[in-house]
């Protein structure tokens, strides 16, 4: 009977067999992961990446009075970057975004603090959050236009102020001004700041706050050293939500400012309506880049993957 003689070093040790099995298992897990991710990657490629690339491509087309030609040129970019009207619209967009972001945080954080920490009953918390969302049960345009009778010279706010003796004549600046745009956007988008912050407030362990009180810490010190740091991820998420929606706004600015306040969104709408696709694409690319920079800056503040 013959025996098969194995060459020295060819026999695999138990540890080697376990390592090989682990490698095969890891490779199988990677293939399964890519298989599960492929529908999402395909969807994002077809409906996000390719449209964005097409917008960038169209922004370099040649724009004439009544048509656009696929001849590459920088004319639309030069026109946007050298025209004070469009640069003012860009600055107005950034300024309104910063003001609305600050106002929604100032209004939304105390509301989230009350709902998330001071209301202990979960049912009551849910009811209060639903009350914040109730305005979204109506049309966006109705919510925007509803501010006109509120802010007009004969509106509810001026009437109340005059009845209270705080003013002697109506305030004209409440409507068809940048102030009216700020008021409308703050009311519309404040809930997007309240929700994420309330969620993070609900995750704070009450025992930590109680321990701080036992050690003699007052409310403001607890707020500064415990609540603010632990709720920061919620603030960042809310800021991202508000920023994306405000930067892309056009309807609120047009309805409440009487077309006196031009944002980049208004420029895009007007250029598309005039069939100036190349110039509208330029404004769209700049707006997309602005949103990308803003979101990247917020994500640098907090690692949301670790915090959430």
C-alpha cells in the first residue's frame, strides 16, 4: 500500500484553517454588503449624480436670446460673477439663511428644552410635538400667504399693537420687506429645529442632571456644561434641515417681500421661466456648492455617526 507523503510546510495548521475560513466569511460578507447597497447606489447615480453633472454641463452651454446651444463657453459664469444684481442675490441668500438659522435656534431651543426635559409624560410630549407639526397639515402656500393679513398695515399684529397703545400708527415694515420674509421662514421652518433637539434632549439621563444639582450646580451651569454639549448633535441636524430648505427658498421671499427680496432660488425660477437654461444652471450649481459647503461645515462640528 502506498502512502501520500506531504511536502514539508504544505499541511495547514488548525489556526491557518480558521484564518482561511474567516477570510472567506469576510469576503462573503463584503459581497453581500455590495449586493444590498447596489440598488441605492444605482438610484443615487441615476437620480442625483447624473442630474447634477448634467446641470454643471448645461451651465457651460451658449445662451442666446431665445435658445441655448451645446457649445461650451464661460459666458454665463462670467455674467453671473460680474453682475452686481446676481451677486447681491447671493449675499441676500446667505444673509437670510444666517438670520433664519439664528431665529429658529433662538425660538426652537427653549421649546425643545421644555418638551424634552421638563415634560416627563411621554404622551404629553407626543401631543406637544404634534401641535408643532399641525401647520404642516395645510398647504405650504397657504401657510405663507396667511402671514399677509397678519403683517399688513390693517393686519392683526398692527391692530393689537395699536389697541395696546404701543404704537400710534401702523408699522409698514412688517409686510413686503425682508423682515416679513424672516418672520415667515422662522415660523415655517422652526419645527425642523425643534424635532431633532427634542430627540437629543430625550436621550439625556435625568440622573446626570440630578447628580449635578446634588453637587450644587445651578440651572445655567447645568445648561452650559451638560445640556448644551449633549444636545449639540440635535442642533447640528436641525441646522442642516433648516439650512437646506432656506437656501433653496423662493416662494416665501416672493410672496412676503413683494418681490423686493431676491434670493438665488428666485433667480433660478425667473431664468427658467425666461428659457435661459444655461444661466439658471449656473445659479443652480452655485447654490448646490453653497449647500455642500454649509453641510460639510456642520458635519465637521459633530460626528453624527458616533453621536446618533
